[in-house]
């Protein structure tokens, strides 16, 4: 890799040990990729902290959060003092909701450590958005902006919908980017890698959030890390729909970018999205593909008695919270079931003012923030069967939490919470 | 015994050898791997229930969450990581995961490793020189590939 004088100075340790470790990791990582240089970034999304048991033990043994950051955000076995962030850096989704931790089954010790971590993160200048959807609450990069983001569902949104440029970074590379303002100039940072690879002829009207999730889940499985270009008719999908679509495609596959000509900013036409190149393949999405994705997402669920319904993966938009309230107002969640809705903290503040939180609570449900069941491994006690309108959460809950998980529409999920029974189907 | 040699590009340097574990499915890190045991937990993965610990992991590429690298990072610290990785498609998830796993890794090989290498073969990954050396297993009394060629 070719480094600038300023980058070389950091690598030589002239800006302190933490930046030296950060630059050392960026060089090893860049060489692993085959990158030739680094690119400047002032927009980083990372995760800092020690919420899982392994990291908590590590923090206790290794001597605190500087050591955790050194190992897990810089890949440095040597603990170094972490200085203030150089780049604008936002905290992603965390392990618990500080306002609902007891209900989430979190121990007082873990809650206390979380508090120490928040203080540590604030001290080094991390913006505490605490959501998987930073683009909903104040970090909305502009077209062409170089970013270093973790969180696969945010990465695909950032590239595709906003036209900003990021690869799917990890915890270590975003830690290094935060301290140096640098990330390897590779992959989606470069215009030539942002064109479409597959054309997808969408034969169905894809309108609902569930349908966008199904389309994404199917496409991820088929194109894997490709860049699909959707040829479709119908309504322009909104933020919530594209949020679910991208999250699903980044779960079943590794989709980091897609184009919807006429909708997303780097695609005026199918030919433009392909950059004048021939697609690797042209695929069709029809009733059979839709039915298969639905069946795959429900493959783990058998028992129709639902104990737990989860909405808000990725974290709910304000519109989704409003929609849930319209379905819940005046209703009551079944005595044997729970409904937890997750949103960014900033959106929950608005929901409080709009009395949505009250409507949700009056129905026996909860509006939570900062975490989710799969990431935080938080659920009500004794859950055996869950239901969700998120393809991503439905994919992960059986393997991470060992629960059967139904996938369906938002309406079917709320109905399941009210009746305690899964009656969803592909309509 | 005949050995098969593949040549590729170093991702992470070093040299290690072990028994191959081969999959045609892309691997999920977060939500797909238990890093304490090295067990694949993704429910629809062909290796579900099997452990990658101590193996030479041969696979097409990475998919899923950006927590990929952290899972392999923790697996290394927990002593449950593979000894080496051989794969087809580089990505940021995989490059970073390989770097923080600190074990030899090779990609861009001159033959498809998924075709050449089978689970149980003995594989030496000399990443510094970009060489993967495969010794086919002679399974349960059947003649192995080297024997047929011999």
C-alpha cells in the first residue's frame, strides 16, 4: 500500500500509540484486500463496548474499556490509551435498553457495565445514536461521501438509497477509522465497483413491508454479493420498505448495494445502473420465488401458540410506530404473549410526545430502544415461539436464541400478539 | 503420495496445516458461528452442528452481518478458530476477519479449491509463498485420487 506522509507518520507512532495501532491494522487490512491506498472519511459508524459475556470477562481480566477497545476495535493485544475520535463517529445498536433493562432480563452488573461504557464512549467523542439505523436519526451522508460503516443493513441503505460510499466494515476497521479518519480505498469506495451485476425482472406488485422483505431475502440468496438492479412497476418504496428490503438481502446474502432505476440515485435507467456492461445474469421474481422465500423464513416454526412478537428490525421508523399504534389502539395484548417494538431512542422521544408510547403501553406492549432481541439476546422469560415482520430477525432468532420464529406481515404479527396465535399466511 | 498444488494470493501471511473442512455455502459470522466452540449454528447451513476449530476452512466467501470479523476474532481468543483459511471471494468482512484471526489465508487460486479439496484432505497453507498443498485422504479402504493417478 502507498501511504501519504501523514499516514506514514501515524504508522510510525508520531501521533501516539493508539493511532499507530490503528494505522497498523488499516495497512494489514488494506493489504489483505489488495487495496493500493487509503481514503479519507469523516463518517464512521461503529460499536464500542463489552456487552456479551466473553467481552465482559475480557474487560474484567484485561483491565477495562481501553483494553477492550484496543483488542476489539484496533486488533491490538497491547492495551493502549484511546484518544478522542478524529472522525465523526456514531454508536450503533447496543446490548440493552437502559430504560427497560430489567424487563429485558439484564442483570444489574451488566447494566452497570453498560453505564460505564456509555461514559467511556462519550468521553472519546462517540455520538450515542445507539441504533442500527443511523440514517434515520441524524447521520444522513450525502451522495459520494466516503463512510466507514458497520451494520450490514445500514451499509446497504447508505450505498443504495443515499449514494454515499461504504463497504461493510467491521468493529476493528471502524475503530481504526475513528482514530485516523482513514479506510482502505477499495470496493464500493470506487465508482467502477458500484454498477449492477444482475438484472431482476420483478413480475409482482411489491408493495408491503413484508413483500419488500421477501424480495430482499430471495435476492440475497441468489445474487450473494452481487449488485442487483430491479426492473419493476409500481409505487415508489419508502424508507421503511427499503430498510427491510436491504436488511433482508444483506442477511441471506452479502448485498451491499442495489439499484432501483428511477428511485435510487445512481440509476436513471437499467442500462445506466449496469454501467454499459452486460449483467452476469437476468433473474425473475414471481409468485414461486415469493412463496419459496416465505417458506424458508417460516421453516423453523411449527407451534402456533406465539409467546413473543418483535417489530422493529431494523429499528422502526416513526411511520412504522404510528402504524403499529393504529393497529393497537384500544386493543390488548394476549395474557400469554408479549409485543416489543424497537425504535431508535430519538424516534422514541417523538413517540413519547405523540402519545404513541402511551398507546403501546396501554395495549400491554412495549416501545424499546437501543437494542434488539438478536443483537442484545434479550427476550421475555420463557419464550418458545416468536413472530416478527423482519426477514432479518426471523433468520437470526432460531440460531441465536433457539426459538421457533414466524415471519409475516406487520398486521399478522400484531394480530398474533393480540390473540396469542399465529394465523399468518401468504396472501 | 501425489500432492496437488494450488497457487494464489496471500491475504494473511504465515504457514499452517491441518485437515480440510470444505463447504459450498458462504459462511455467516455473527449469528452463524458460535465463537466459543467454533460450531456453525446457521440453521440452513450445510455445516450446521460441525466445528471449524483447528481445521483448514475451505469455503466460497462471507455473508451476513458486519459482526463477521468479531466472531472470528473471539474464536481466535477462545482457541476455537480454524488454523488457516482458503476461499474464493474476497470481501471486506472476510479480509478483516482473516486479519484479526491472525492465521494464514489465501484467495484468488489458480484452481477452484472447492473442486480440488475435499473434507478430510490434509492441507498445508503456505500463505507467504501463496501455495496451498493438498494431500488427498485415502478414505476407508477406497483408492484415493493419488492412487488412481499413480
